[in-house]
């Protein structure tokens, strides 16, 4: 196996890091340091840079909690990020080097949330194979409802009827720069009433992120008689549009506001994307499935891919020593 140098990310790496992830085959804007660091006060960064001489080979966005490493708790997905020239044997060697480095630095375990395949520019599941070789333990599996926009759309009769309600009620969808009305009037109250939680992002955080990534974070509101009745904040990557937040007023079913909004996003705004990611319908680390929620997503024609989470002992680096023959 080749030998690689592992270093922790530091601020001097900022430009090189962003340049590297912008050209990786399995990265999105979430791995840009300007996105990763909006919540740096909540996490102890332990991101790693893998080099061969002066050449960057891979990066590993991560944070540290005690003697364990997480990839990265502030991001939806993560793992090892690399270029298309990083072949399978290279990724195995790099992962071994990372495990060894962490073991030497008294870190006992890595928690890895993989990147769902729809976010890859090209097939990039080399890390999943390396995890298998290192005897990683699958601890969570979420189901994502995904619509392949390259296929003919197949909305159910119920969805079509709800969309017609929206048309009949003269609903209007507008893309907005100001997220406050949706956050304050709909999202925050709904999350508090239904789940007793707040949005992951504060208003100021999501607004600042939208200003930094205007092409990747877009917001849409639905209006009825000039009053906001629903909205969504969409995270947009090269291949995927994913509503990060979506919510409507209590009369959303009567108005057809959410279906009217989704129809607009799927058939108009993001029709040229490869995938529309409705997100998960799971609870309890993937072991419970919200039947009503997944049924609603599938009624648009969405089907399932999985999002896996692993744990691996850093001492298992030695298990990768003899796999390449």
C-alpha cells in the first residue's frame, strides 16, 4: 500500500480545501468550509487532509467528541471525499491511513454517515467497500424517498386532485429572498406545536448561508389572497434538489398548498435536475417508518434508496493490510 500523510485541517488550508471539494466526484456545497463553519461554535472540528507529497488525495470532514470522531455531526451526510482518479485501491489505502492516524492519536472510533449515491457525480462507493473490509458496524439505515426526474412523472390521482385544488384556489408560488415570514409565521410555530423542536438553523444562520450560497439555497413561498400559506427552503446541488424545510398552514390540505408547491418545484423549477430528494420518513435511527409520510412521497412516484451510518474501531486499520493481492 502507498503511504499517505494525514494532517488535521487548519485555516491555512481554506482555499485548497474548497478547491478540492469543488472538483471531487462525491462532494456538494455542504463540504465548503463556509458552510461547514457556520456552526463551528457547536463542534470541535477534526477534519483531515490526506496528501501524497504536496498533492491532495482526499479530505475527511469531521468533528471530535471525546475520543471519538464523527463525519460530521453538523452535516446531513459525509465520509471520505476524493477525485475520480482515486481508484478503489487508493481509497482503501487512504482509509487505512486515516484509521491508523486516529488510532495513534488515541481516537478509538469513527462514526460515518455515508453520502447517498444520488449526490455522487459519478459512482463513488469505494468507502462503503473499505468499511466492509474494516468490519465496520451498520448502526442506522434511513430510507430516502427519491424521484428520478429522467423518468416520466407518475403522480397519483390524489396528488393530481390536490394540485387542482391549488389551481382552483388561485395559489401563487414566488421565490423569495426574505425567509423571515416563512420561518416566523409557519415553520417555527409548526415545529414547536407538532414536535416541540426548533429548526436546525436559526433565521440568521439560514439567511447568511443563503447569501453565501445563493445558487444552492433557494426559498419559495405559496400565497393565497396575498397571504403566505406554505413555503420551502430547498438545498440544491449539481444533481439533486432537496427541500430541507417545508411546512404549511393548518388548511394546507383544503387549499392544496403543499402539493401545488411540490408540483411547481418538480415540473418547473428543478425539472432539469437528475433527482428530487423528498428526504427520510424514519424515526428511531431508521427502525421506525412513518407510513403516512412515506405514502405521500411515493404518491408522487418516488421510490427508495438508503442512507447508511457506520461505526468502525480505529484499531481495525490492520484489517486492511492484506486485502489487496
